[in-house]
């Protein structure tokens, strides 16, 4: 780091601590393959040194499964000596954690590099950075927004030790109905939502709207569109932590499981994407007023649809992810597209021409945001470069017209990803190897567990 940058870093740290004298500790955070936040907690006095020199974490952070166990098959564990890499501060992510212990904590997001400063190949944020560079070389900038669905659940389990919706802070009643877009439900959870918005403002997170989703205790939080795709994912990672923390403060738990209830709607992460050129023009708005006739938009959609079946392992990263893909619950089951149609996988929302965009609706709420956006943008880039042409857009209910085609098998999804040349080149073959080894090891663990349902169904009858 140059002396000028060193001084700037020291100024950032000192200015922050001067503005927040109550903060005594800083959480240094990094998002692993699963989107789980890992890291260290340091005394605030060490913050300047972190900006100057970074911190060291083992590369095996990106070999951890959902339980925090190192998957040796990734090659990032003991076989390589379990060596360290340097993690650098991400500018703009140093902020107070307002929901914890008298405001005495701050947090700072990090990204991993090799010791020589090269991007670390297994850090999903660095993968996204590389894909964004390809757009920059074409004179294009993605403008993106993420929408995150989640459930609030009671911290007390039911009589069968299963999760249940929370009791309303106002009425004390436990939700049993969908109540999509209910303002009454927003009123009942107003203190929780107000704290979310206040905490987001304190952290500089561009939280736009919070709405009631279509299951008991289910909500959605939307982030504002930005032309900084890396920051969009940083905000998403930090918003998840914020929602979980504020929920605990209010006596709930927040979960981003894709399918926490078998008979209720799953939770997804929707991505909105448009592309602007060097003059700031939205290239999806070309070719007149017809929202579907833009050549660039059609090529982008074509790439998304072509690579969608083989990208399912990235969009649905664990066992529970695939339980979400069931008919009748507004979940895409085939690579389809259409205008203002929520039954398709790729929706072109209604609205003014200058705001024309693509909404990708496949991924679960449990996805790693960096990998999700990297996959979406890599698919769009493929469509633009190869000038792919999509099938005809769907009018009406896609579920009645197109049979399910996206796999709901974790094993098959991993096989498809492993054999896709385009995704391997875009995301990095070495990264794909690590990702698949990590996911296969976790799947093997799930196969060792026998569920209560299996005993109920099979113990006496087979």
C-alpha cells in the first residue's frame, strides 16, 4: 500500500472511531461459499492496522461446509498445509452494529487475496469482480438490485420440536394465514421493521421497501438499484446479518432457508439487472417501445435460459434448496421468460422504457449473493457474446404450458455444473472444483441422517 493510501486508511479508521467513541470492538467479516459470515473480532484500537495491512485467515475458510467443518476434498485444507491468505478491507463497509450490546461493536467486510495481491480464486466476491471486468471491457455497466425473502419464526418450537410462526407483538396471536401485502401485518411488526430500517440507515445499506410475503411470518426486503454490483452483494450479505440480529433483539429468529415449511411458499432471492453503456443509456431499452424486442435484451435472456439448467447447483446450493421447487408456489420450474409474468423464470417487469430490466427469479434465499450475481452476469455475458436467441416468451400461466425441466436433484445439479464448459470458464475451473467438492461432501453428510418421516413411513411397513 502506498504512503498516500496508508494515510487515507488511517484517516478512515480514526474518523470512524472519533465519530463512534462508544465502539470498543470491530467484527471483521468475510462471506464463505454458503454465504455464511466468518471472521474475527478485534479491539477497535487495531482498526488502523487492519486497513493498512489486512488480516490473515486460512484459505480453508472457503472449504467450510454449512456446519463449519473443513472439507478436505476441496484441496484447501491440510493437504495444502491449511495456509493463510491476506484479507483486505472493503471500502465503504465500516459501520456500527446498532442492534448489539449498547452499540459497542462495529463491523467491516473483507475480501481474500493471495499474498502478492492477486485475487484469491475461491473467494466468490473476487469471481464476481472478474466477471464485472468483462462487462467493463465492453463499455457496459450492470445496474442491479436484490430482493431477499425471509421468515420470522418463534424462538420456541412447537410440541413436535418444529419451527412455528411467531406470535404477533401486538395481538399475541400466531399467524396462520398468507396475508400477502397485508398492511395490518406490517403494523403488527412495525417496531421490528422500524429497527430494520434504522439499522440499515446506520450501516449505509440502501434498504428500499419491506413487505409482507405470501406465508405466515414471511417478509421481503428490497434493496435499491445500484450501478455498483459488488456493493449490491456486499449490502445483501450485511442485510442478512442485520435482519437476523434485529430479529433476535425482538425475540424472533429470522431464517433464509429456502423451504422452512413443507406446505408453505419457499423464500427466494430475486435479481433485477439492466445494462447501461458508456453514455448511461440502458441497452435493454433499444428498438422502440416494445419491451421484448430489444436485441440486447433477447440475447441476454437467451444466455440466461441456456445456462440456467446447468447453473442450478449455484442457485440452489443445499439439500433444503431443492425442496422449494414445487408446483403451484410461484417458483420457476423451467427455463422460461415473459413480460410482466410471475410464472416464468426470467421476467421483464412492466414499467417505463428507461427502467427496462430483467428479473431473475430462480435462486433461493439461501444462495451466496456473490455467486448468484456472478452466475446471472456470466450467463448474460454469454448471451451477448454468442448472440443467443430465446424461445418465444410465455403469455399466461407458464406452469400450464411448459413441463418442469429444471432439476430438483442435488446430485444431478452438481453433475450438470461440473460438465458445463461456459460456467467453468467464466467462474474458473479451479473454483468449480472447490465448490463441487464442498457441496458433494455436505450431501454425503445428509445421506447419513435418517429422518423422522422415514421411520414413520418405513419402519413397520417394509
